[in-house]
C-alpha cells in the first residue's frame, strides 16, 4: 500500500489494459502438504472471510503474472512503466498494516526499492532508483474526530486480502463457488475456496483463494486461464505474522541526497487522484453518462463479461500515437460492426479492441464479447 499524491509521477495512468489487468500484480505461494482441517461449507467459509478482521499483519508477498500480453510500445513513460511491469514477471514486496490507517509496502526489484508508507497523518512515496521522494500531508483532524484517510493511499496490488475480497465481491449467479481442499501457505493451514465462472465469454477459467483457517484472512490468490496451462496470475504470502507492527514501521526518513517534494492532500481526495490504482474484477457498472470526463473509464456489462472502455484522451492518445504500436496494430486482425471499425489484440487472458474513432475496449473476455460491448457503448 503506498503513498498518495496528485503528481502523476506516482499515479499509474488508467489505461484499458491496466484496468482489466488490475490483478496483474499477483504472485506465487509456496504450498506444503495438505493439512487436515474440519470440513466447512462454501457459504460458511465465505461468511467468515467477509467478516474477518485483524488489527495488523506483516509479511513478504511474492507475485507472478503471465497474461500472455505482447510488449506494448509507447507504454514506457512515468507511471505506465509500473503498469507493464505488473503484467509480467516476478516481484517481491514487504508489507505491513495496522488498523485503522497505517500501511507500508516496499517493492524490491532489480536491486532497487520503491516504498509507499503512511502513518495516518502523512504519507511517503520513495523511489531509490530515481532518488526521489514525495511527502503528502494528510487532512488534519477536525472537531476532535479523525478525518477519514483518503482511500487507496497505498497500492493494493500487493495485498492478497484486498485482491481476494474484490473477487469475492464479484460473485453472482454466474459463478460456481466450492471448497476444493486445503493447503499450507506461508506455514499456515488454509482452506482453498474456488470460484469458477459459468460463462464462456470470459478468459478466466477459475480463481482459487487460500483462506487462513484461524484468522480467515486470504493468504493467496491464483487465477487460471480458461485455455488451461500455467496460472496467469498468482499472489500470496511467503511469510506472514498477524502481530501488530510497531508504529516505527510506518515512519519514513528519506536517505541523504534524495530530492523531496512536499504536498498537501485536499480535504476530499478522489480515488483516481491517489497512488497506483488497483483495478477491481468484473462487476456491474452502468455506461458513462453524457458529459463525463473523457479520460475516465466506463465499464459495460456485468460479472465476468464486463468490458472497460476508454474514450479518446491523454491515455488513449498515448496508445495510438506510437509508431511502434502502429506496427503492432498493423499485424492485428481488422474487425468491424455496428460500432465501427478497428483492430483487436488478444492473449490468453486479455483482449483489447482499438477502434478507428479512438476508443479502447479491454477485458478478461473473448474478442466477440468485446465487439458486443462496443455495440452498446456510448460514443
């Protein structure tokens, strides 16, 4: 979980690919022999997970993503580079949380470290490679009551609990839910809760959550493609403690020589103004109303069939304006329908439709589902 700031240096642009691949920062978990645990129904397990609460935890999270995406030229700028790295490869993060408003994530990659941390009164974002840090002063308490900490002040991509709960929120009649066994994750006994989409319009084959048998906190998320093979996404703890971390865990002192930028958060902060945006899995969202900002995504459809649309704006222009991307699109199939004409890019998990009029549609769905959503989308 990371530090918020309005500067786009720390804000991952909301591109269509990123929207559908919010689960892309997930990672692998070391599992031992299956432990013997009391039997439990899927409904009882769901209830326990949805009401689980711990005062704090700390641990190491490992993530692996293989969505089958091609390299996307023109996506290497500030912020967007964080998107592409989340969509492939392996990553390790140290995480810590304490109620009600303390969190810290340290991402370790390529002998560099990125830190997001907040103690409830201030938040920091630090990049050791760039030797830059931003301090964000959070809204002060008013009338003796704590001001609500802005949402998503830390990147949730490295929190198995948050990611798992987003998938659980997507459960509807199009999802089969079952307890599929037990396993050990980070040395703890866990139940395996399996979610299987019933529709063949999605590229998701199943999502399996490892649920701690004592705290009922999700420890692990694994996403399998409908096409089979290796997991597309895995995220989980390799070590975890449910002791409340000390207050000093969430403080940050910038190293000597680091450039520090001071900012102050407004009293009310929109979620998309906060640090790297964690994208939620499919759920019902109505088409965007007329006059809504062009650079905000619209989600069309429900459940696993949901498709994200991004109209022309800064992000879309960044996608279509690259000469290298134009070469990639030249090799992609041309499709057309009542919605217009465009190019479609596909992988084992993600499908993207870029129309001639500058709209981008993307989802964990089949290309036909993309085109059906495009026909319903506002222009």
